[in-house]
C-alpha cells in the first residue's frame, strides 16, 4: 500500500523526536494512537453498514423475484383454467359462428327455390 520500509520508519521517528522533543513525544503519540483507533472504528462500522445494506438489497431483490414468480404461477393457473373450460365446451362452435353458418346455408336454398319458380 504505502511501501514504507524499516529505514523510512526509523527516519520518520528520528525526525519526530528531534522536532517535538522527548517531553511532548509521548503525548503526541498517544493522541495519534487515539485518532487512528477512532478512524479504524469508523471505517469498520461504515464497512459493516454497507455490508448490511448490500445484504438487505439482495433480500429485497429475492423477495421481489418471489412475488413476480407467484404472479406468473397465478397467471399460468388462470390460463390452464381457461383452456380446461374451452375443452369442456368442446367442439360446439361459438354462438355467433352457428348463426352465420345457418344463414349462409339457407340463402343459397332460397335462391334455388326462386330460380325454380320462375
């Protein structure tokens, strides 16, 4: 990540000791440690919250998919019921189709009767 080796750390520690002095160095290191601890805790809590949110999104998505699947199954049942009722009606044509067939059959007969009478 930072690629800081032992020599770099030793140089930083020496410069810090020279700049701050031996009296203030322990207090500064303690404060720095506290701030690093707070940053770590904040980072971990944010990461856990994001993980929970991602998990909640997955659960919501799964619930939505299950609801859609149930709707599809209900539609399939309705289609099957419609097919069954259509099969029960069977070969009998719809009411409108019967009346049009009978009127078509009777018209040529009338024309023939009129033609024979003339």
